[in-house]
């Protein structure tokens, strides 16, 4: 096990690490969703909420897979968040990251055009913003990695022209494409099904991993 992985286990899901700044951050997430829910009740359009839930659940799936990689390899996860945090929820996830991903889908929905046929520089608008936001997130990760807040132990998942491709695609792009897929379903029921299925996948991974196998991640 790498030293970064050992550090990521320190304080794992320990409520004594909690900090007061979590409260206003949580309130901000509530405020954003309350506004979107209020707007949805008036318009009947729930896409912002669905996009937000879908992207967050996609990240939940990723973090669950990342935890399994850590537990089964005995070496490291693809990414680790061993630095200071108010609450480390998994070896590569903390409450600050969770708050960010909770609103990232809403941000994506607020950025894209209402008309799915809209194009930017020749690309479909929704694809353009999925690619653009994924690129921005990778740049942020590079800075976090430089500060040792986000650690990569595998050479193929690291800095470098080719190594950042898996981070770009698996770490972010599919989140936005999942949100895009969800809001483009023909009915509200079909749209809601997407985040529900993603949650079911993540919940199953964790129930099996933690509950049945006793894996620690």
C-alpha cells in the first residue's frame, strides 16, 4: 500500500473531523436546489434538478469503483484525497468534493442552450460544454495534485499528455454525458430513471463492498 493510500485511510468517515464551514456550504447547495425546484414547479421543467442528480450519482458510481480498485489491489486507488478535509467519505472522496459535484450538473444545465440543435464552433452545444467543463475540471485536478490534495499513484493515471486522457474521459466527461442523456429522455419518468439507476449501481457496489465483504475504502 502506498503512503498516500495509508494517509487517505486516516480519519475515514470520522465525524470528529467535521468543521463548521460545512454548514454554509450545505446551505448553498440547498439554496441552489430550492431555486431550481421552485422554478420547476412553475414551469413543469425538471431538467436542472435531474441533471444535478444525475451528475452527482455518476460521481458516486466512480468513487465506488475507485474504492473497489483500492481494496482489491491493496496498493492504491486511481485517485486519493489524503489532504485536510472536514469529512473524508471515501479514500478519494470528501465532503467538499461532494458539494461541488452536487451542483456541477445544475451548472452544466444552466450553461447549455434550450435547443439541442444549437452548435458552438461546429460542435453540438451540449457536447461542447461537456468537453469544456471536463477540460476545466482536469486543469483544477492538476493544481490539486500539485498541492498534494489529490494524489495519483498509477503512472497511467497521472500528469502527462496521454495520462490525463483517462482522467478526462472516465473522471469527468461521462458525468456530463450522463446528464445530457438524462435530460434528453422523452418523458419525465425516463429522465428520473437515469439518476435512480446510477444510485442503485453505486449503492449495490457499497452494500456488497462494505456490508458483505467488509472492504475498507
